[in-house]
C-alpha cells in the first residue's frame, strides 16, 4: 500500500467533524421540540431561526460556516499532497487550521461570544494563508 501524505489527516478530521456537526444540529432541533414531519414543504434551517433556541441556531450557523472557508482548506491540502509537500510547516499549519475550526465550532455552538470566535477564526485564517503560500510555492 502506498504511504499517503500526512497532510491529508487534518483534512479528513475536519471533514468528519463537519458531518458530526449536522447530526448535532438535528439532535438539537429534535430536542427543542420540533417534529421534522411537521415542517412545511421547502422548509430550510434559516426559516426557523426566529423560533429556534439560540444553541440550535448557533449550531446550524456553524455547520454552514464549515461549508464555506474550509472548502479552500481542502483544495490547498489536496494541492500540497499532490505536489508532494511533506514539510513540517505545512503539516503544522493544516493541524492548526483544523484544531482552530473545531474549537471555533465548539465555542460557537455553546457560548458564541464574538471576541473568542474572532481569535479562533483569525488563527485559522493565518494557517490557511500559510497553506496557500506553500501551495503557490510548490506549484509555480
């Protein structure tokens, strides 16, 4: 079996975390008393924000966030893996990004104060920028 580039590990962890987040959201929706069968046709999560408990809303918002910026993370990790980048700096940046995003998720769905969320988002974004620079250097 061919040895895979270890930079794929953080991407696998973050993708799995994103899937777990949708289950947490569904559990919170059901736990809030909503019956999924009673929702009107075409209902989307944002449609129920006004009536949903804060922690339910925050969890849905975070799931949506995990579908936004992390898409660039996945692309950069794949580029680096395909380019054969095995550097410690790229691996640390990838793990920093993943850990910061998981902590961001936990904070947003439980407490959701902006200063802490901003710091976690900023740390993740710096790690993503570093991955981007490495990807450009590896491919140009």
